């Protein structure tokens, strides 16, 4: 169970995998499987209290778990997180070993919804089509829309629908990756669920996390969601063609990103207009040769 949002592996659904016993959406992704009703008899609480900041603002991230859940102690949340992440990391290590054996470069693309991640990916795949074999695992809560967009480029793709889950985990990648035919030394792109919180804590077996941030969002996103930008190796600042029409401070955004991650690489790009795309492709080629 994810201690941030409570999602769990019962939400896994892979397109074409209706018989997966863990799927809550077998054959009908918009109709959850029936579950027994639970009777709530009482809620236990501990003595955890939020920190009060200036102006009466409240901060719930100061405890040992770095978060808060009604009825669950800080100690119990830490125990649950350790248990979940330990199991996830074991599977991620096996994923990483399989990818290394085939010399696959695996990238985990993360962002908030609407950053232009899928458009960036389709434009990247079109440019790489004659240069390097690619495949894609698409993560969303519902629909196969993004996988359809990827397949339209001629690139093999598998959609993983997470139901109520807010992120992909290592087991989902272990289930999906073997369904994709990818030549040795190819690139596997994993487009995670649009979310700058939960995906930060889950290793999928990737080489790098790549955070996509658009200039239509706030330049303080790296400070608001520091764990994600701290976990990323590269930040792609997308939609820079819109800068003349926006009040967005690029220098401040870069400074904020480096405040939480001094070693993060940063590129300014426009997936629709092509700005910075060659630098991005060069970065991919460099990573393939590492």
C-alpha cells in the first residue's frame, strides 16, 4: 500500500490482460470488481499534530513518516512504507538486471498532467524511428488513449491502467515489459501516471527518471514537489515557445530545481516547435553509450 495515497496492487490492469487475478477492472475497466463491504467500528489516533507555520498554515510532513494518515501512527506508516518499498525494490532490481542483459536504456518519464509528456514522447519517437529501436510502456489510471498515440508513430506500446493507483510500480513493469519486442541496445520509455508525488518513491528498474515541467506551470514546482526533482537526473523544461505569452521566470525555475538537486541536468525544449530536441536526442544517444 502506498502510504501517500493508499493505492495498492489490486488496481493493476494491463490492456489485453483481462484474466489477471489482480485486476479490479477485468474486461470492464470502468466497472470495478465487487468487493465486500467493510464496517468501520472506530478509528484510533495517536498524538501527532501538524506544525503550525506563519499565518496559521499547517505542515503535516514533519513526522518520522514525512506524512500523515488518520488513525495510523507515524511508526506504523514507516513500517508499511519500508515493507512496500522493500518488495518493490527487489522486483526493480530484477527488472534492472534484465534490462542490462539486453543493453536497454530505460527511462522513467514523470510529470504533472498536462506538461506535454506524451507529445514530447511522440515527437521523440518520430525522430528516432530510423536511428534506434524504441518501445513504450504507458501509465494512466484509465483509457488506452496515450498508447494509441504512441502506436500511431509505428512504435510498439503497452498501456498499463492503474485504476485508483497514482503511479506505476516495479511489478507492473515486470508484467508489461516482456510483452514488448525490443531489440538489444534499444530504448524503453516508461511514461508514468501524471503525478509529481508518488512516482518519486518507486524504483521501476529504470536508468534515469526524467522530469518534464512545462512553462505553463509555476516556476516553483521543484520546491513544491522536491522529492520528484531530487530523484530525477534530467529536467526538461517544455513549451518554451510559449514564453513570450507567459509570466514565467526561467532562471528562477532553474535555480529552484538546482536548490533541491544540485546535479540535475536541465534542457529547454519545445516538443511542438522543435526547440532543443536535438540536444535531447544527443543526451539519449550519450546514455545509450554509457
